[in-house]
C-alpha cells in the first residue's frame, strides 16, 4: 500500500530492477539507484490482480483503463496532507455542538423539573 498516493489503482514495474512499486517515491525509498525511464511500462491492476503493458509513446484516452476489468487507473492522485482546521464554530460562542445526546430530551427535562421541585419544597 502506497503512503504517497492514497488512491493508487495500479502498481508499476520498475524497468531498472524489475520490482513492483506503487509510485516513483516508493522506489526511491528502497532503492539505491535512480528509476530508469522507458516508454513501454508494465502495470499490475490492483482490482483484478492482472498485469498488462502500455506503450506510453502512443497513449490514448482509452488506455486509462485496465484491459482486463475496465478499472479506471488514471486518477488524480490523492496525497496525504496535514490539515489544521477547526471543524465547527467556536464553542465559546455557540455551544450547540457540545450538547450531550446520550440523555433523551424528555428525560433531561424531567430531571430538571424534579430538581426544581425539590428546591421549591425546601
């Protein structure tokens, strides 16, 4: 599983060492040599687990699919990114998102009424 491209649909066989990798960065992490360039590439579909070759010099739109299972393997890469963001409004201004839903609203009102009745009786 590739940690650089989260939605990798195929593995690519490196022409230099004949090993399968999900991306060029995965190759660079485990290999001491640079990735060799070639126009004919070997792919392994992750959906049907079958290998196929593509000549990248005559690449067409129909070549974006696995010839065995029609899996669309040319996708925009989703890469992991660190995100620091607030998922809601500031809780100090609007505490509605902090409501405890473990107690049903009817039970909450009854308990509150009981507490008020005890205070009035005292």
